[in-house]
C-alpha cells in the first residue's frame, strides 16, 4: 500500500501531496477540457482567456475530485459515508460512493436546486432534504455520523478534500502552463485553497464571491473564519456561511485578493457563456467569469487569465425568452 493511502489527521496540502493524490484518483476522474477564447468575444477585456470547463467533470463539478480523494485515501466503515452539501458535493460523494461500492447518505438543505437533488438520487444515495441552509445540513450529517459510525466527507474543510481539489490546478498547469492569473469562485474555499496550495504563489489566484455570500472576504477582514451572509442566486453552492479552518491559512497566504460580484453579474455571465459558447453553467459555476464580464477584475495588457467554470447542475435556460419577457 503506497504511503499516500495511509490515513492521517494532518496531511500537508502541498504540491507533492496533491501530485500523489492525483495519481490515486486519476482512473476515476475526467481530464476536463479547456477553451481558449478572446475576452472580447465574451464581452470582457480583450485578451487571451483560458476557460477550464470543469462542469464537464463526473457529477457536474470539481467536487468529484475531493470526493474520490476521500474515499480512496481513507477507509470507509461498513456504515459507509455521510456528507452535507448544497448539492454539488453531495452529488460527487454519491457518484464516487456508487462507483466504489460504498453506502452513502447525503443531507442537503431545502434551497438545493431540483437538478442537484435529482442527480444525487440518481446515483442511489440515501438523500435527506431539510433545513434552510448548508449549516443545517451539516449539523444533521454530524448527528448521523455520531449515531451510525458513518465516515464524514466534508465539502471543503478536510485535508483529503483539499488535496483532491488541488488536482484541478495540476491538470490546468499542464494544459495552460503560461497563465499569469486564475479566477476561481469561493464558497467554503476548498477549491481556492487547493489551487493556492498547488500554485504556491507562482500564479496569481483571485477569489470571486457573490456579494450576498462573502465568506472569504469576511474572514480576511476579521483575520479568521467568521460567519458571513449566506444568500443570493448561488446560495446552494457558494454560501456555506463561513470558510473552513483548514482552508483559511492557505487562502490567506496564497489568494491575491477577492472580487465580489452581484447576482445580476452572475446571471449575466451565465447568459454570456450560453450565448457565446453554448455552455450551460449554474450560478456558482459562472461566478468566476462574472468578475471579468462585469469589470470587477480587469486584466492588464498581455495578462494571461484562466477562469474555472465549474458547476453544471442546473436546467437549461432559454435566455432569449428571458430577455423578451423582461
């Protein structure tokens, strides 16, 4: 058994550990494509953009990476695994558990979208819907773990989760080795911390948060994770109320800054991605691009920018009909 498979309570989230994790989960995840476009084609500042289309990952988001990392680097008990989620993490855990033959129970709040609820059910997990937000689902999952002995798989505040999410950066570095900046949406912070740990300052990592769910912004202001607002159209993926304790020191060290975007900007980014590229992204999946499309982040001349587009668990929207009805 390779050393990376040993369970530990303090796995360093480093390039070496991320690379080792990638070799373990590689047979189970997709190498998602990138699309190179001119920002002007998307209504943003002219210049080269590299969109990492992680919404094409198994289960519809980058969360599959962290889910497989947890199930392959840790030993699940007979009671299986349990997860709390706004939707995408739950779908990822349900998918990974199905592929590996592990029982899974997933708790989601009532705000989780019907598309995400249906995807979780389709993978055969035991699904429990209840509570107003992610914090309610998390509390219910913790009670379930204590009662049954199931292994908790945290959506972001777990070393194995961070290692799995960091493999996205490893993959992107091979596909686009000359990037100057990467824009990434932030909820609990698992992905931004994973990217930060991999790039370790060699590429500027910029977090993007909804104005109505500024978890990392509030943490950086306070110098520690604190409760923040948890609303907006991306609440089922980017509003866990606070960033993780494991996430925060990595983000504070490696995230250059955070851009806040409005719900209107996110919706506009969704529309642009569909109109220009025929990419259907959920609100959380379009948030990082919204920073460019709204002018919240303006690249310098010649700056090579990567954008993570992750989160495709939504229903297709006829934007032309929406525009007509407004």
